[in-house]
C-alpha cells in the first residue's frame, strides 16, 4: 500500500521573491543565525554559492577597490536557511553579501604556441589572468513587512529576535 506524501505548503511570492518554508509545523525563526544562511550571488556573469567566512576566487574586480577594502555584492539570486528558501526573480530584494578583497593573485601561465610547418615560423606567448580572492564577511536578508504578515497569517512565524 502506498503512503501519502507529506503535505507541502505552497510557496508564496511577493516583491522580494518566491519564499518556501521548509518546516511549516516548526515555523520560521527570524532573523536567521549568521552561520546558518547561504546565498547564491552573481558576479560578472558567474554564480557562486557563498557562506560566512568562505573564500572565493573570482575574476579581477575593478581597479578602484584596494586589498583589505570591504564592498557589497547586491546581485543575490537565492537565499537559503534551515527554515526557508527565497528565490529571486531575478534577484532577492533586501539581500546583501558583504565581502573583503584579500589579495589579487595571478593564475598559472597559459602558453600560446603558434607554428607554421616548413616555414621556420614559431611564436610563443604567455598569459596570466589577474584574479581576486574574496572573503565573505556576512550574508544579510531582511524579510519585508508584507512577507512577515504572510508568515504570521499562516502561523509560521515563531521567533522574532
């Protein structure tokens, strides 16, 4: 005999994205613990999953940002915690990722070798891409008033610290 699958609450959509509550019977604890939240950010066309204190290696950031300087990544595509997931359409409103530029290393050298047969022509060039090492300081997500009211209506908002 087949068992019925557990009843899943349908996600609701508001101006900040599509929010899905994972455990409706337990509710949502706000704000989430800083070590239990992750984000998917988009930087120069590539997406990265980041958590607090993680280091990511990306393409070179602009020249006006110096080593040791903190800046904000606003293009957050998704936020996830133990209690809920928020998908942006295309980005999540009120979500930010604070990162610090730690260093600007170079990639390994790529050798470009050109040769024309039987002509005595050989040319060798090398290229090293400048990269940026970022450390994630914190991930922030604030649910709007409308979102909090929706959670309270459904009885899923348990703790507001």
